[in-house]
C-alpha cells in the first residue's frame, strides 16, 4: 500500500535540494521549455510526465550537467547528493557485477547483495560479467549501483522498462519507503499512482509542478483548464462591452472622455493566453478478418531453442475474442512462448492446431528495428497493410498514431525510437489479423499513446496474446491471465488485479513452495509422532477467527462510509478553490483518499480471511 507522506519533517521546513529558475532550452526551432521554474524539496516523490519529445530526458541531463540551459539557472543545495539512472549508460561491460559494485559504491557489497536478491539477482549474476546480462538484469544492477551511492535525490529515467512484475513490485516497495527525494519518468500510470506524491508536467513548452497523486493531477488540471476558460470568456465579454461603448458614444462630446478612458483600460488589460492543447492520440484498429470460434489449440507441446527445452507440457486453447495476458518472471519463457505461437521459432515437440481462416500478426521488441530505413512513414505502413485496406485507412491509422501532415513523408531512418515503435504498431494494426501477438508493445511509447493503444485494444473484438510489464495496460486489455513459472503454464482463475494482489501477499510464492515440497518425498526414521487432534478446540478457534474477521469488516465499512462523505465534501470545495487553498485541499484530499484505500485493503484482507476460516470450518464439521 502506498504510504501517505509529506515533505515536512516535524518542527522544520524541508530543504530545497535543487531549483530551476527561468529555464529555457531549445534545439533549433523546437523549444522544449521556456521560462520554466520549479523546485524539488527533500523527501518529495515526483512523477515526471509528458509526451515523447517534450524534453523530460533532456531536463534530467540538464540537472546532472550533461546538457546546458540556453537561459536560466539551476541552483543546487550543498546537501544535494544526486543519483542518475539513465536509459542508456556507458560502462565497462567486461567487468564482473561484483567488481563493478565494489569499486564504485559507498555501501558495503554484502548490503547491496541483500537488496539485489530482492531484485531477483542471484550469486551467479554477481559473478557474471555485465556483457553477459540481459537488458532487464543490467537495469537491476544500475539500480543497485544508485542505491550504493546513498543519494538523497534520485533521477530515474524509465526504470521499469524490462523489469518483470515481481521485480517491479520490489522496486515499487523500495520507492514507497525511500526517505530521499526522487524524480521519476514513467509511462506506467499504475506505477506512478503508487509511488509518487507530486507530478511534474513537461508539456507544450511549460514545466508545471502539481501537488498530490496522479489522479489529483488530472483533477487539478481539468479544474484549472475550466477556470482559465471562464476567465477568457469573461475577458472577451468585457472587451466586447468596451468596444460597443466606444462605437456607440465615441463621437459624442459628453462621452468622448469616458470612451478614451475605457480604451486605455482595454490596452492595459492582461492578456490571458490559452495554449493549444497537445495533440492526443485516438487509435482506430480496422476490424479483424472473420474466423471460426476456435482460434488455436496446443496440447502437450514443448517450446525452446534447438534441443534446449524451455517450456514443457504446453496446453492451451483460445477462442475468438479472448485477450490473454502472459505473466511471469524475466527468463521464465514468456517471449519464448510468444515466439513459438507466432511461428518465429520452431516447436521442439508437437504442433499448433489453427482455427478456420486464422492469420496472425506478431509485434516483438525488435520489430521497430526491422523497418526499412529508406521507407517513409506512409510507405512503411502501406507495405504491411491488408489488401482490403485503402490509402485513406493508412492515412487514418498514421494520423491516430500522431503522424500527420508532412510527418507522414519522414523517412524511418530519421525517426526516434518511440516514433519507430508507432510505425511498427501501425503495420500490425493495418493487417486486419484476427490474432495479435504483442510482446511489450508499450515500451518506448509516450504516456498518451499508451493510453490510446490500451483503449483501442480493450475494445478490439479479435483475439490478443500479449506480454507486458505495464500493469495498467495488461490489467485493462487482458481478460485471461496465463502465468509462466518454472517451465510450466498455469491459467490463473481471477483477474490481473487479483493476480498482482496474490503476488504481493505472497500466496503464489507459498503455492510454489508447497508444490515443490509435494514433489519431494522426505522421510525420517526419527520423526516424532504428531500431536493428537483436538476437535472442540479447533472448532472454537475457527469460530473465534470468523467473528474477529466479521468485526473488522464491519469497522472498516463504517469508517470508509464516514471518510467517503468527507472526501465528497472536499471535492465540492476544491471545485471553487484556487491557488494555495486549492493546493491545500488537494493535499488533504490525497491523504483522505489514501486512508480510504488502506481501509479498503484491510477490509478485503478480512473478507478473504473470513472465507478461508469458514471453508476450514465446513471441512471440520463435515
């Protein structure tokens, strides 16, 4: 559960760690931000959001002196200890992990190793050379390196890329409890919701800091937009009134002085500027080609590379309209399964039975790299489109992926990583395939495009199999969850949110231990005789536990009702507030929402406990 925090220590004001004043940065004619001013205080957990190309990573590089402002100044506190996790790092990949950490970190190696184990690093990883590690494990080593520097302000640029769910939850827990401050760039809404208490928006040439959670940010931004629009309308009405007065009475001697006075007032009137909103993506997916009810069937299949078997006894049946989310640890075989189903690699044993008229489109993490660099955006998309797709359809999907006007004639070779990903996605969506296989489709996409893609796939009537570390994406798109664990596939019975909750509570780890224990026959001649079972005592114990759980549910329910009334009242007050008062109300609302969230979590746990004890009691009484 996200801790509710503030930036003030008891009895003193928080120290400002760094401040940007009147900052201006441009590359050629493109202005990233102008007259930007904000401060970061100790203990603040700040999410940095904005479209791709808005200047988020550039801002980080300015703060660590890798780039320079065109105008303005960055002021840093003497107490500042800065740690920077960038997307790409220059480091000696021939070093061993242990050697790299021991040489460069302040914290002792044994302490870093303890946290490294929580991140999923093994002793084998510590003894490996950096070049032998995958991108996901290199990211974990970078995180350990940062922790080892003992900074009080972290700059984290997309730290969740390539992390599996379990490691992501560990990172989430670490950031929630982190006593220092951090600035975090991420397009994962759920992750931002759970670890941040401020939002820094980099958009349309401005940098604006908002207090409160991500949801508070959306509410405040909507409220500010409405207030600004009302001010504009009011000012326009005043201007019209003045001009009407001047037109009507300007020529009359008795009214001329008043007319001139009002014209001067008009000239002095402050101009309220409403910047054009950034273009938002709305992705349209052409309807899939028709198929039969059954999409694919596999039974007792083995997947792997050559003679190396990664997954055994793969059995799966998918019907039209199923949206399957594949989850599990990095290295468990998720991408291997997707490649096997997508016929990118041959099956080690067995075959896939395809349904009537089923064709597939496969998006892999490397797909953008396989684009023809000499193609324009339009040519690249058109080259992969279904024969029934028109030129206008291609233009529509290009526009929905933020390629419009002259941008559709840009060559692939000059596009950014995020833009190439959008082109590759456009190719997949234009193929009208009834089966989409998507391996990390949200990587390198900006906040808005991820939301648009999520919304489009959520409504898609075809069949989807996807691997993603973005919880918000997979939680909304997938209606079935398949876990890959220790070479086996398990269809999880609940929703993705329930799966994450089970993982956080350790239920799945407990299951794995029980399954492992069941495969081993442990015997001992010296085993002592089990104590005799006391029926009455066990029944009384279960009945007491049920009553205790019921009481907790009732208490939580009452408290939630009371706090919800207070929250609704605060929301009403916030609609008419402004400035410091609005910020104070937003902060209070954030803390109140957190308390409700904590109570709801406690009530859910009590309900689970009650059901468990009732089931045990039923078994006991027969």
